C-alpha cells in the first residue's frame, strides 16, 4: 500500500474513533444498534404467497399448523386427511377450518371397501354430493387404491376398476379435482436389501415394502409391480378427460421425469404436485427439470406432504422410526424453496431419510414461481387469491 495513503487511512480511523469516544462521553451509555432482522435468504421469495396442495392435519392441530405454515409463507394448505362425510371426519375438519379463517381446507375421501356392493354407485354419488355441499375442495384418493383394498376373491382392487368409474365421472361433473396417489417410490417395489437406495426408510418401516408376497394376502398372492400400478393410474387418467386429476408425488413417477412429461402431454386433464418428491426431482439435470415447468406452466403445483399426527407427531415428507421434531421444520421448507428458486448445486435435500444424495436447484423465474406456488392452485381448486389485498 502507498505509505501516504496508509497514513491517511490511519489518521481517518483515529478521527473516527475520537468521534465515537466523544459520543460515548456525551451519552453515558454505549450506542445500541437497532435490532437487525435476520437476512432474507436469496432463495426465499418471501413476498410470493404459497398454497400447499398436499398436507395431512388432524383438526386438533389446525391452530398450530396454520401458524406454522404462515411462518413459511404458506397462506392456504389443503388437507388430504379431510375425512369422509357423514361421520367420517369431514364435518370436524370443515369446522376446524373456520377456526383458522380458512387457512386449511379439506379434501374429502370415500370408502372403497363397499365396492362389491350393488349400492356402491349410489353411495359414491351421494358421498361426493355431500363432500361438495359441505365445502370440500377436492377428492383425495390414497395409495390404498391399488395397494390396499382386497376384494373377496383375494385380489387387490386396481386403480382402474370399472366399478369406480362413477367416482371419477361424478367428481368431474361436480368440478371437483381429484388428488390421487397411486403406487409409491419405485425402490419400494424391489427387495429391501442394503443395496436398495431406500434401505434406511424401508428398515424403519418394513410395512412400506411392496416386494414379494402380500403379508395379509391369501396363499400365493404377491404385490403388483410398480409398472402395473402406474399403468392402472394411466388408464384411469385417460378414461376421464373431463375430470381434472392431480397426480400426487410428481405424477406418481418422480424417478422418471420423461414419463411425467409424456403424461402431461398426452392428458390435458392431468396436473402434478411435488409433495415429498423434491429429493427425487433434485437428482435430475436442473435445466431439463426447469424445461418441464416451462412447458407446462399451469399444471405443476406446490405440495409438501407435511404430515401431523393426532398427537402432534410430525413426518416432514417422510420420517424414520421416530417422528420428526419441530426444529427440523425450517430446514424442510428452506431446502424446497432453495430447489425451486436457486441454481445452487449439491445441497442437502429436505427429507434425509429418503436417501443419501444431494440435489441441484432449478432456479424458476418469478413468473413461473408464482404460478407454481399459488396461481395454479387458485385456478384448479377455485380458491381465493392469496396475493390479493385483504378486504378492508
Ligand atoms: Zn400424503
């Protein structure tokens, strides 16, 4: 450094410290900096409201959940555990919704165990009508369809069983979108051995394996393959062009974005949400993943699969043998926001139990982020626009 410049800087520093010495002398107490708000991370477009289209919340946890969601910009959450009407829990979740000013809204569900009864079609129509009348925003169908309901002949009720056509058709007539989870991660359909990349998750939850014999099934019954269940799902989507179907977990095929792209191309009634699948999505070339959002800007929705149990236990997308703890919630949201909003590489994904790898962000432009975070959900479910100024 130039000597004179160094001297000048030294002198300036001396003057500054003299100035603050005088200040101290006059005020008698050291100056207190105004509290600085925590820095807003670059990967958090905090001014964009979010609608989470895939959560599970029991009514007793609504106040806590709504307050928690608000901390992360989630202004509306759709509860996939909204319950059945007529005593199956829907009345309770709809009532709880009012206690949080509609920040949590219900999907409803229906019971497929009666599918072999001749009255099933009437039951389905009546139930969906009740769901709509009570204020459910959509119908949720869980993976038990395809992997859970066993028929009297000992086979599993497939996703595309024709007796269920009425459910999908009538939901379409009522304008109710259907959130449907079919199948599960592909690794759950392969042997649960140490080389399975989901070994940690399968070890914590042995019942999540869909490989080999069905434990409670009849002699010789084996689980279907991943592909068989996915094909049932595809036939279902194809059969109901007038019903809007929201494929859970990135269209039930997060391991295969090209397949998701083909599905979105082929079926204009199909939408997908991202619940609990950022870990899978983040493994792919970020440019390619961004292209999918660019190509289908109105048909990909933000979902997290944030799950709260009746006693307040947490599963953030998925959990190990022990439930997740509350202090992990910021990480869960932040790693998702980081994925959608930045081009950072090689960072931890939000749900560690799902596997030991890192992800790369896709840096969606703001216009796409707005669609993805809330506008598409507003349009699909007919929700209030959370970006509109509140009524006076
Ligand atoms: Zn879920």
